[in-house]
C-alpha cells in the first residue's frame, strides 16, 4: 500500500496544495489585498455583474463581492482551524492514552466519544451558544468537541494496530517505559492517520463555519464571512440568481482541495480516515481491545 | 492483549463456555450475551448524551427564575420561591434525574417565555423535518445504491468514472449550497417547484411531495455520494471473491448472485456510512429549512437559542440525539441480520 515518493508527486495533491496556498495567503493578507473597501456601500451600483471595476460584481448594497470574499476569508478559516485544533488535542491524546491506560479508562472514554457522536454539529453548537453566549470564537469550541470523536477513533485504531506489533513487545521486554514506546514506536506510525484526519476534519469544520455564519450565528451583519455572503445572496435571488454561486464555489473548491489532499496523503501512506467498520453505537465489544 | 468482557455474561464468557450438548441452548446464550453487550454500550451512551444535554442548560449562567419573572418582579424572595417551584434548588444530578424521568413520560417542561409545553411545540414541527429526512434517506439509498452498484458491475467503464467524478464534486458541496442551487434551477428559473413553504400531507400527497422534494434532494445528494462510493468499493471486493465465481460456475442467474450473494455481503459498510451521515443529515435539515423557509425544528432551535429559552433547547437536543440513537440501533440490527444470513449464504 505504501508507495515511496513525496505526496506532491500526485497531480491532484499539487493542485490541492496550490488552492490551499491561495487560501492561506488570503487568510493572512486578505483584507490588505482586497481591491476595494469590503464595507463601502454604493447605492448606484447594486447587483452588478462582473466588470473590470468589480471583478465578481456587487451585492445588494453595492459592495464589491471580491473584496468581501477576500476580507471574509480570515475569520472563516481561522475559526475552522480553531475547531480542528481543539478536536485534535481532545481526540488524539486520549486516542493514544486509552490503549495504554487499562480497560475501564478505555471503556469510559469510548462511551463519552460515542455519546458525543449522537449530536449533530449544528444542534449542539446552537444549543451551546444559547447557553454560553453568541460569538464565533466561542461557537467553535463545541464544534471542536464534536470533531474530537473522529480523531479519537482514528488515533485509537491506529495506535492499537501498532501497539500490538512485535517490536513493541520486544521493547516492552527490554524494559522500555510506556512513554518511550509511545514516543518512539507509536507516534511516528500514527502520524499519517492524524494528518489525513486533520485535513478531512478541516474540511468538515469549514463547512460548519460557513453554515453557522450562513445562519447568522456568531457574527454581526457588516462583518464579511463566506457563509454570511451566501446568506445575503439568498434574500435577493430574483434580482441576482447567479450571486450565490460565487461564495458557494469558493467554499466547495477549498473543501475539495482539503479532501483531495487527505486522499493523496492516505494513498501515499496507507493511512485510513474513519474506521468505518465500527458503527456509531458499537455492536461488538470484543473488538475493543486494550494493551495494558 | 486482552479481550474485554464488560457485561454480565458477556460475549467472551459465552464463547469460552464448555460446548453445550444442545445447540439451541448455546444460541439462546449467545443471543442473551449479545443483548447484554449491546445494553452495556447503549445505556451509558443514553445517560451521557442526555446528561450533556441537561448540563448545557444548567451551565448557562442565565437565571431562569429571573428570566421568567422579568426585571421588575425579580426580587430575591420571588426568585427563591420560583427556584423552589422549578426544582432548581436541588443539586445538579437530582435536577437531571427529575428532568430525565419527566422527559421519559413525555414532559419536557414549558418554555420560559410562551409557557407552551416544549413537547407540544416540538411535535408540531417535527413532521416537517421527519418528512424531509425520511424522503432524503430514501432518495440517498436509491440514488447512491443504484449508482454504486452499477459502477461496481461496470468497473472501469464510463459510468464508473462518471460516478467517481460526480461523487467527488458533490462531496464538497454542503447541503445549503446544494439547496440554493436547486432553488435557483427549479424554483426561480423554471418555476417547476415551490421555492419555499410547507404543506402537510393532509393537503394531499401531490402538494406535500412537491414542497419537500427539493429540500430532500438537497439533503440526500451528499449522503448518496457517500453511499455510492462506499458501496462501489465493497462491492468490487466482494465480486472478486471465490464464492461469487463459484456461484457463477454453478450457473446461478447473475441477478440472483448480485442480490443474494454480493449485495448482501457488500451492504454493511454503506449502511454504517448512512449511520454516520444521519446526524449530519438532521443538521442539513436545519439548512434546508433556512433555505426553503420551512417551519421546522431548526427554526424553533434558532429562535429559542436567541431568546435563551433553555427548556426548549434542551428538549430539542434530547429528541434529536434520541433519534440518532434509534436510527443507529436500527442500522446495527440490520447489520447483524445481514451478516448472520450472509454467513449462511456464503458457506
């Protein structure tokens, strides 16, 4: 399965990295690079199509769509990364730990992970913002918590696979500590799986962010975000039916690039994304094995 | 490496028991062990997810009694009296238990603001989302199942490549974007379907279906592409197995081999995918409601979140997670049935 060579040899991976590089540049310098003020209202230029002055046209307040999309990138992408970071820490660390810390700890963490998987992102996030206050940065904490089970399951499955290997047994017999085994033998092998999951989950988080901002959660109206631009386009479909396709395409291309990158890394490393053999509610406990 | 058995009379016990003389006895024991193991997983999940749901409300620093009474009437004495009436003076775990017991009896409390019972406002709106979600599951299984099966049979052909390409495009499109595209294509440009609103099935099957078809289609596409991809992958593997070749050598009709032997054994991963997608499908239903302005539970959730109407939010989350659990139990049961009869077909 594992083929030698850099991930970047695959053409799909190169395109994906190119798209993501553009997104990163927009995240860092989007508002500075925007050709016009993303908040400037122009009553004389409503719903204009693409032109030399407005490359992607104008919206219902005559604001430049291209500038709004560029300026909206930072908030959309950074909040998605925030959620992924939380999910990674909360998921991957217990995913490795449960394998080495005994069956009861393993059982408990698994059930918490299963319980979290019963919540759809949006319901959970909206419920949390109802309880703890509205704000995109706060809203991404529950998204991160819900992303954690995916990281947990992938990391745990990969760790189990490697922790049963003979060289781990040998290291154990030679008196290596659990931490040494994790650091030297497990972490490096599990890393490709974590990378694949991170790419896939970033795509999922980006979709969730876009959807939240589309629903108007966590942002105040003039602030441009990808989902927010889509939402205001929806109100004026009869005047400008083509308008939602621009932010929609931007979201789709970014998500597609992340998925393509995940696929490329998986092809090159033989790592898996989700452990699809296990349903959300596990049926067979004998599959749950512990090394400790 | 040890195999965990966490249940009373768990699977490991049953397997390790001395071989009983009567097969029937063993079967019953295995079945009981299976139920026991299932409960050992299910019960903690139900309690944990409902506890998380309850805690969300309890952790909010909003003061329910003060909210209900309004700013002027909220004297400390009145707040204390109402706290007692609402049972908010008990410890968190006791409050949770009371809430759960009431919820099991169908009482989810009343809205802080409208005083309408939460169960009533949820049951009023749930049919909208249920019709969309059920139709979406049907569409996803039919579209995805057909596409995946045909792609696997005609492996490497133009249809297979087409399905793969379409799936990778569709998987990048969130339900609300697909919904908007469908509105633009079929409702604004062609006027073939209504762009928004909801009509219950009591108004006739035709109008009802025409109102939910576009939202359901928007929801189903991503799930359909997941199912198609998963089914194609596993069906390709199964079709390479020796028992398929064996069945063909025995001269069984291809259709029968495909349905009884191949699909039955290949359907498992696609079903599991459906189980994973179902929670996100409900989230997608919220998107569909927003795009098609339908009066569903998503709107209720957004409204009550804005006013911080905690009982409504808790009730909704409980109902939704219960749904996810039930659907996944159905899927698990189907998986068990598939695999068990799969053994018999395969040998």
